[in-house]
């Protein structure tokens, strides 16, 4: 479903602030893979997702999604193939629009627009049923402005919007980091349910090592713009946080340094 071949990205090239964010990243995801991504600060995790989404152009390499080379496609052209949930709950929704209007925007992503009634009766019923799966009562508040929802409700809605048209790939960029522990747990539960129900292929960055081990069928660890560890199946299920830290130090040659991840272990 996704192939990254020798992808490189350097920011501020040739200046004192030069930063090699990705150094020859190679990654292949099969249909239905749910991959968790961990790593220290500046490891290249978010940069990798941004390269896939087309936020920044890559310097070198190739990105192939579902058999199509998207390496040079602009961000808007990739949007119809990708679903994305950001760390900030405010980024994935339009606060001044109603819940059903936000869902309509997501449902029509990548489709041609015409002059007709904005939301049909059939669409409204579809959105009502989709909202019911969240278990948050939002199906009874479809005309509520999204800006009135809590951070957790908005993130759950963003997750639903990102998966409404079954994307080729779902990108989750620390999408629970800004939420309190109880709300974060609920959003992660919804994440697993949606990915399993729709059989989605997903990449999820997380700062919580326990979540990284527990969720998905595969885990990759990044360091200084490279993938240094890739584990799947039974081996992943049996992993402990202490083993993960040990593996990092063994492969990278240095101690793991990320306060948020250490506190979340």
C-alpha cells in the first residue's frame, strides 16, 4: 500500500541551521498494516508523515501509494487518498461550521463540486449513523457548531472525518498528545475500532511506549532521520518497555532522551 524508497529531507540546507530530518528512509506497508512509530525528539517521525502527505517536497527518493508514484504530487492532490489526524484537536475541523457540515466536507473530499443542496437527506442519515459509532451522543447534536465541542469530541470527530471515505492510508500524528489521559484512552479505543472495522492501513506516531507496543501489528523506531528498529507479529506482542529502551540504546549507541516518552512509559 505504501513504499518509501531512500527518502531524504534536509531543512535550511547550506545554512548554520541545517537539519537533516530524513536520511534515506526505506519503509514498506502492506494493505491492512497498522504501524506505530516512536522515537526521540527530532527523530524524523512527523517529518516522515509530512513527506507522505505532501506538506513539504522531498529532496530525494520515491513515495509510492497504492501503486502510484506520488513523490511530486502537491498536498491537495494527495488529500483524496489520505486521511490525517493532527496533534492539535483544533486543526482537523472548521470551528464555525456545524458537525454535519464538517462531515459533508470530509465526505466530498476529492469529489467534483456542483450547484445543489448542500446536504441531502440520505447524507444526513449516513452522518447520523457514523456519529453513533463514536458513542459520544454527537448524532443528536448534528447542527451544533464544532467550536462548542470539547477537545476530545473534536478529535473523535476529526478521526471519523479522516476515515469517512476509507482512505488508502490513515496518518495519525500524536493525535492524543493534547488530551487528558481519560479522553486520550477513549480516542485510542475509537482509533482501534475504526481501523479494524474499515480494515484501514495506518501509520500512528505516539509518545507512549505502552500504546506503541499494545496497538497495531508492527512497530518502528526512528532516530536521527532513520528507521533503526522494525518489529512485528509475536515478537512485537511480547515486547516490554524496558526491552524497547534497551534496543534503542543498542542500535543508536546512546541513551534514549525524550521526557514525554519516558514519563509515559
